[in-house]
């Protein structure tokens, strides 16, 4: 007669680790910003960047932002989302903006100019850039020899074909640049570089450093914000213009 079978216990076989779940795209984006750039992010989805730590943000109409690009250094990051442009400026600039607008005699006008400072956040743009013909270039291919970042004309809807993503080689299914709520880099940040040295700052006024001057940047942005406002007002029917006065 055969004896009863011995029970199989868990200790009889080596422990096998459970397979790791692949990181989703938002985790990869978050890791890129935190590890490659050292930029803090805000918990939750979608991935958002904490503002006021490494930089502040000026959120302006794309037309005003394009006009101000000449006042930025080559390493100053710029993002675009739909008809808005996000200009990264030195941390603390958001607190200086009201006084600076008063000094520049723009303080009495309603300008479509939003400053985001300490405690705020901005959507994390796709880690890539827009090339000279409006295509999104993956981060690892962003600076090929002879290639440079280009600008999408204000209001242009440039369709992006599915291109390899910056992390996994899988395609990003993006539509027109900056549309459908997707922000992209027009001038991307450079991993391994200190972003603070390239950002416009108030201390650059009259100084001998290489940092861009925040005063010239804000004056140009305010001027073009005012022009956009006047143009929109003139485009309204006379009855609406009268009500708005």
C-alpha cells in the first residue's frame, strides 16, 4: 500500500519574482524630467511641472511670444500649447511682474499675460521639439547635424505624423502642434545643463552677465498682447464694441 503523498510547501521551490509591469508613458515622462533635468513634478496625471523652484512661467498668446523670442538666449526653453506660448523665466519673476508692468507703464491695461510662480504648475510638454517644417522630433534625434529647431507660425495647424517616442520607440499619436491639449517644446531644455543661467531675469538689467533681460522681454510681450487685444476689438461688430466700452 502506498503512503499518503507529501504536501508540497512554498519553501520547496525558490521564490520567483513577479514580472515587472512596464512603465506607462506618463511615468517615463516624469522620470525624464526628474532624472535628466532635475525638475520637480507634481503628483498625479497628467504630468505637471512644479513652478517657482527652478523657473517661473509667462503664459502669453503665441503671437506675442513669437515676437519676444529674440530677447531669449539660445538655451531658454519655450513651450507651446494651442494658441498659447509658455516662456520660462527666472524663479521669482512672477512676483516682480506687477511692479515691472507699472514701471513700463503697462499696469493700467488689461493684458492677456499670465505669470505662474511659486506654488503653481504647468503641464509637462512632450520631451521633444518642433523642427523647421513643423514636425515633432524625438528627444534622442533632436539635435542632428545641420538640424535646428524651427517655429510654427502663429495659428498654424501642422499635422504631426506618428514618430518614434523619446523613450520606448513607440509612436506618439499627436495631432496638430499644441492642439488637443498637448503641449510641446518649441525650444526644449537641455539635459545636464543648468537652466537658471539661460533664463530671463530682472537682475540682468544693466548687468554684465549673459542672462537675457526680463525687462525687454516683458515690454515686448506686453506690446504685442496689447496689439492682439486691439485687433480683436476691431474685429468685433460695432454693437459688441459699444457694450465693451
